[in-house]
C-alpha cells in the first residue's frame, strides 16, 4: 500500500541518473499508472548480459492497483521492456498507432500478442482512470507519433513531456502542438516531468530540414553506391534517403532485420512514402550498376552483428563495400559506443570507401531528437509548473536542467533531482521527497530474466580476466584417500604444454592439501574443496599474480 493514502505519489523505476530503461509511476491510494517501459543496453562490464530492464518488484507486489501502461513513443528505451513486464503484469497498453505497430512486432516475437490488450490513442484522446483523467499533446522527436501526457488529478495537473524538441521545419509534418502546451500551462501545472538528455547543450536543436539537404547533396556527389546507416526507428531519416534516391534515380535496399521490420510497419501504416518500384532485395544489389543503388542499414552505433559492421569486414552475404562507395553515418554515437564506431570507420576507409561521419550535427547528416537548452526553457515557460522534476538523464544533465528551470521562473527549492526509487509525495498541492522504494536493474540473459546477479557477474569477470582451473580428484569411496594424482585442466589461465612445471606444482599442492586433512574432514566434500581453493589460490597469486577460478571436482570410486 502507498504511504500517501490520501494524496498522490510520483517515482521512477528507471530513467533517473541514467539514459535508458525509462519507467515512471503515478500512484494514488487505489491505483497505479505506468508511463513508459524501456530497456537499457549493457556496457562491457556486464559480461553476457543482453538487456537491462527495470526491477518491477514493487509493481508486482501491488499488481491489483496497476491499471495501465501509457507509452509516449516507440524508442527501445521506452518500449523495449514491455514483453518482460507483460510476463508478470498483463495490463492494458495505451499508445499511438505507429508505436503500437512496433509493440506488436515485439509481442509477436515473445508470443504475447494474443493475450495483450492494446489500445490506440492520439493527441486528441481522453482516457479516465477513476479520478485521474489523461489527455495528450503532440511533441516532435526523432520517431513518428510522439506524445506528451497530462494527468488531471485531484491534487492538480501533472505533465510528462516524453522525449521532445521544438523543430519548426520538421520531417514528416511532425509539428509540436505549441498552442495546446500553452493552454495546458494556462490551466495550471502542479508538477512537470521533462526530459534532460541535452540539458548541457546551449542553443536550440538544429532542424531536420538541414539533414535532408545534406543527404541530397551527398547523393548527388556520390560516384558509386550510397550506404547510409541510422537507427531503424528514425523513419524521417529513411524518408530523406527515399527522397534523395528518387531524385538521383537510385533503387533502395534495406539491410538489417530491425530496419526491414520497422520500415514495413511505417509503410503499412502510412508513415513513409516509398515508390512502388524503388525497393530491391539485398541479393539484387550486385546485379545493378553501383551508381544506381542506395542502401539503408542498421549499425550506426557500432553493434558487432549489425549490418554496417558486417559490411565493413566483408561478412555480409551478397553485398560488398567497393572503392569509391559513399558510406554515411546518419546518427551520432551514443556515449560509450565511440570505440566500436571508430573501428568500423577505419575498416570502411581501408576498403576505399568515402566515409561521412561525425558527432552530432558536425557532419550535417544527423541532428538530435532531444531538445537543447532553449527548447527545454521553452517547455518550462509554456508549462509554468509549480514543481519541476527533471527526468531521462544522468545526474549532471538533471542538475543543469534544474538550473534552467530556476532561470525561467520555477521557485528555488521546487526543483527535485531524484534517483530511481525516490518517491515524491503530493498532499494538499505540496510536494515532498521523504521516502524510497526498492528500485534497481534486472538483467536479461538469453531467455532468463533476473537469473544474472552480482555473484554471477563477478564470476564471469573473474573468468574473463584470469580463466579457470578444474582440479579433478579421484578418491577411494571407503577410505577417503586419493587413488591417483589429481588431473588439472586449465581454461583461459595458462597453456598446459608451456606450463608443465607450474601444473606439476599445482598437483603437488592439491595432493598435500588433501593428505593433511584428518579422516573426518576428508569425508566432507565442502571442506576438501575449501582447503584446495585456499592453499592453491594463495600459491597461484604469489607465483603468477593471477586469481583464476578454481573448481575442484571429486569423483569417488
């Protein structure tokens, strides 16, 4: 039960002090509404982990109160966690038409579509949950059909902006509804939750119109194939490629499963205009003159198995990067991905390609979908909130956003920088952060959710750094004595043929460790294993400066 029985509570299970796995919760005494349900991609320290999703233990414990999941848009960090949520909480999902199309792809893959309750909304929708009424407003981002959310509650109006920027010349006519935002602000906003990704960047976010002109110019100058890599969800960028291909009389191929799936959804639902005879299959590329071909593919972030990475190493079936092909990175690298992106750029240059790349808008081929400081200040000015909670950003971004809020009129002390699990309780229109709930990460490894914890990750890290030694002991079942010399198997620690002397010494230490135990201790496998790990670990650290995982295996005969 909520500790704020007669009021309202706001907290995040993901999306604060981090980029990704967004999940925000609005709770009253008798109901819970969830906004967004995203994933985060692991860094190199999380060995073997495929995805990171929010820990939803609190929601499962209060599942009778959870009424709905409302989505602001269709990016992975906002919808990627839905299959994992639905496996534990089958709640109705409210999303726009394009976002629902992307969700359906995910749910089909997880065999959850038949049971899911999907409800379509748009900027004109009104939805009620008890005393809380929801309306929506259109925002511009780097994917179609994005919404901000207004929750009309007995305590006052709460606004969640979703991800946004203000683009006066957007692609696909995806204009922000500034007039409606102003009307919402006039009606009074108690709490504003606004995204903070680019809160450190001065000025206004450049327009998509600039990218379209640069893409067309690159197509006109290209001597051979044009290969453009972007996020599969960036349908406006794909439309710019389609337009440039049409003007330069090129056919278009799509590479990468996610790119093909998302474009298929966009075409089916009318979010992209592709001439009937433009698309070709990947195996048709080599049959055409290079100057008549354009390719849109995934892999702008250096993902190892994505199409662009495989193209750069010559491992994409039926498609090659040839000298004088033009390769365009139409997305800036997400922090942490720079090294893998640079490796692909190097590979492409080595193949003789003309590579156009750069961070942010420096190449002219990409602009952010997130608002810079002037965009964020405009949103704050339109909404005029009493309280402000910056979301979707690392701590420094949230900090800068709070400074912007105070500069445009939010009272000092009314901006709240939170961590995941920090609860803001609202009562009598006064907001206070005084308590916490459990919040953290759940790791997805293969088909398992939550199977990987700190101990497993620690073991994987140890294995990756120092390898392992398996010590096989054959013991007399009755007398509990060694029958033969231990058999030592090294994996990732030392190469056995070059380390015979070391492994011989290992066997001597193991034999001595077992023989020194009294008879009663030798009857306890646990004690034998502990003794071997202790004595052998100390020796190996002293003589090799390594700490391999030591795995004793006892066979009784």
